[in-house]
């Protein structure tokens, strides 16, 4: 009769031998967790996913061009939601593992399209909360990425808000302590170049800040026609509506906008010297250089 103790000893020896072999052998690859080799350059571009907000409205403008005034006038409309600057272009997703991009590609998504889906969800959430049916984003830096906005929302609508570049330079300069005048002119030129690109390549409704403050009813009626909504007199009485807090990084917070009244735009300072290209753009927009 076989001694049962020998069976136990034999199993123990086999187990020890297996552990020793595993210890000296190279680690096994888990093929489900480790992706195969990736090309040096990933050229995959995901198709556009369905959007919750099919036709949002974007105000394209330079900084210091009156976009906050336009926002509160539009937000005073019963059908239009124009919140503070949302800065969607600074909202990003992170694909934190090597295989994450492969997983997203299998879902017909890439990093850009994932961000587009997130941006779209933010707009839809804000629109739903407001109970309105038209949403306007008036973040000036959107002007710098207008081609991506067009790619994200092929059916988006645009309002191009212009202001004399000399007045923008003067406004920016007055807002900054110890301003770098060359940097200010370079910033205004960058915005102006992108505005001109958008003017030529999109089909925007073009207005000027000077016209908006001089003839607000006429200009807002034109905007309403562009958006397919009826004009409402209450739009001009924006001070009687709640537009949230006016504070830095979310729009203008000056006493002018807080007054609740439309005030005439300041004209361009004739002593402000503009670079040749800015003078050229000013003339292209119908301003005196």
C-alpha cells in the first residue's frame, strides 16, 4: 500500500520546481494588455460623431471689441442663451495609456473628436439648463481656432464682430500696467489676421462694435434675422436681466458693462501708430486707417 505521505511530498516537490522555473524565466506577455507596435506617426482621423447641438453660434472677435456687450444683448432674448466665456478650446482629454488610442480608434474616435464630443456636451448641458433653444459662445480666443470650430460643428453659424484695430490697441494698452506696446500690437494683429481669414472663408454675419453701440436696434434686428428668431425690444434693456457675475477671465467686468446701459463706443485714438498690416486690415473692414 502506497504511503500517502509520499504523495504529499511529491506534490510539494513538483510545486517547488514550477515556482523555480517561473522565477528564472522571462515574464510572459499578456497580449490583452500590451498593444502591438504602433506606427511612428498616427495619421488616423476619426469621423465626425453626431452632435447634440447641431448649429451653435460663435461670436468671433478680438479681445476688447465689445463681445461682452453683444453677449448680454443676445442673452436677454427669450430664445437665446449666451453664457460667459466658456473657453472650450482649453478643455482637453488625456489618453493616458499606450493602448487607449487603439481602444478609442476601435470606437471610431481620436483625441480631437473626443474633445469635440465633450465640447458639444457642455453646450448641450448649458442649453438644456437654460430652457432656450439657441446657444451662443462669445469667447474671443475661439477666433484663433475657427477652422477647428468649423470641423467640430459643420453647421455652426458665426457672427463676426469687428472694431477699429486702433481702438482695440488703445483699449488693451489702457487695461494693462506697464504695457509692452509692441506685444499689444502683435496680439491685436494676430486676432485681426484670424478675423480676416474667418471673414473670407466662413459665411458670417458681420457687424461692428461702433454700429452696435450707435444703432443697437438696427444691428440686433439683423442678428436676429441671421439666427432665425424674432427681434425683442427687451434685448436692449440688458441691465434688467441676470447675466451672471462679471469678472476677469469670463468676459468684460468694467463699470461700462456693469452699468446695464449701451454706451457709445470710443473712437480710435488718432495718436496710436498702427503697423502697415493693421492699417491695411482696418481699411479692408471699412475703417479709416
